C-alpha cells in the first residue's frame, strides 16, 4: 500500500513534518501504515499504530466517549495522535508549547487529505478516462526516430 501513495500526499505530510519541532510523522489507515516518516523501523511503527488503536478502543468502550486526540508527554519528546474517520496521524515533537498548533495543523491535514485518501484507497474504474493521450496520432515524431549525440572533441 505504501508504494501506491501519491507524491502530493507524501509532500503534504513532509511539509507538516517541517512545521515545527517535529521529529517524525506517521499516517495510517485503519491499522495499516500508509506513510512512515518516523525514525523507527517499520515493525515498530506498526506496533505503535496497533497500540494507539487499542487505546482508542479501550477509552471509547461503552460508546460513552469518542476519542479524537491523544497527547502523550515524555521527558525528551511528546506524541500527538489525531484520528479522523479511518485515518490516524501520529506526530512526534519536542516542544510542549507547540501541541495546540500541531493539533490544529494535523486536523487540517487530515480534513484536507480525506478526498485524496478516499480516491487512493477506493479507485473508480473511470479514473483516468478523461485524460488525453500524449501522442494522439500513431505516427512517430522526429524525436522518437532520431537520437542526437554530441560527442566530446
């Protein structure tokens, strides 16, 4: 799944990662890692994502609460987790005072990326049907037939 991620989604997550004192970011869909920009191995990020979903399910048991955000504070770093529909965004950052700013930025990212994620995860058969071919005629162009080589003197 991670190989199919569009460059614009990855670029948006990279910009979010550089939006403060962020050390890493993780985007997940359900219990699957989509983009891993955390400084950890893949199996550790999968375990983190599963643990966060388990914690969300635990706190939401009984349908009395709906958890949308976790924020964990440690000595040297902090972890912000935002849930939106079936997507999860995890940010590791170093400054506690940036928590509210990063929360708003993460929620905006998740809201803006929902259409892109939906089209990525559920492609329709009509995708790409309206695009024009690069070469509408079957005739090869001059550049297709000839290669210009400029040698060194």
